[in-house]
């Protein structure tokens, strides 16, 4: 796991504790995720550090814009380069009592898939992946994707 992710988890824990002690509202953590669709299957990560699957993506670093974070996270986790992206949706959820906002893009990629320490890469249909995600917000994203794909 990357050092900045360890720092992020430590920060989340400390922030959560301080928020409970002082009864203050914690600002949300911003993350990005990418939907990479190839012939009806999505590129997912079988996370090495948490049970469940996830879309390629991660936490936006301080001073980093959303698009830069998206490109960086997809490259780090999959080895792929983004050649185009289209905004898909944003979701608000909680992880371990911490508020999260995730901005998700549909992306076209180039390059060769390469696994990372984040987890193993796999292709799975959205219907099959639903309910198997590590984070509840990703299930919401998949539900929206399935609905949009079905024309609902």
C-alpha cells in the first residue's frame, strides 16, 4: 500500500476521533473512480487491503484536481493510460463513519494492463459485480451504470 494511503487512513482515524470528541462535522474525503467497459465487462480491482472489489480510482491528494487524480490513480492501479474521459456521476456515502464524495468518469484507455500492489485486475459484468464491492458507494455507482445501460 502506498505511503499516502497509509497517511490517509491515519488521518481519517484521527479526524473521526476528533470529530466525535468535539462534536464537529467532518468535511468529506474526495475520491475519483473510473468505469472502464470492454464488451460489457468492467475492469475491477480485487483489493489486496480490504475485502471486496472496486473500480480503479482513489483519494484526491491535497492540491490535486479531479482529472489529474483520475489519470494518476488509473495508471497506478492498472498500468493503463486514459485517452478520454466523460463525467458519469458523483455519489456521497460513508466509510467507517467518514463522509466520502466520489466522482466517477467513463474512460477510454490505452496500454497494457498491469497489476499493482493495490490488487488483482479482473473483468466482470456489472450485474455479477453488484453487491461484491468493498465500498457501498461503488454499489450505488454500479446500480446507476446498470440503469443507464438498460435505458431506464
